[in-house]
């Protein structure tokens, strides 16, 4: 089964955390109050910016700019620490860029056995 041309799955190799006091930006006609960004990068120039917004902010739909190999996913700021914890503690992690169904854009781990727990 092949993926549609406007979708891409990439392994996240690096990430960068950006904190904002409060950046107000118009994204697709929606005024968004940005508090933090986690930039997830993979091979071949693929990037997903997971943008964390204030609790009172509106949320635009996820965006995938196919020609730029870049996606934008929007989440509440209260989820940022759990998201970063996942990036720090799981491997491999994948970014799913979906132009066909933007609402399905995601960041996922691979399958793990039940009860695996933390390794020392």
C-alpha cells in the first residue's frame, strides 16, 4: 500500500525547544497566541513545528506545506512538557505529515511490548 503524494512519514532525528513570552500570529486567518514551539527535524529537510498555544488561544487546523517539506501541528501549552518528555525518552519517533487529512498529522513512537518499562 503506497502513501498519497501529499503525505510523508519521517523519523525525527533532532528537536529544538523555543519558548515565547506571547507571540500573536495570524495563521490561516486564525489569531494564535504562541507560548512555545518544538521544532522536530528529520532527514532530507523534513520538519514539523509543534506549536504550543495559550489555553485561551484559538487553534488553526494542522498545515502541511508539501513543497517546503514542513508541517505545523497545534497543541495547548499544558501538553508541552509531556511532548518534550516523549522526545527525550522514546526512540524511534516519527512525524506524520498529512496533506490529504491534516487533522491526522501526528507524532508517534514505534510499537513497544507491554510492560517494557524504563531501561537502565
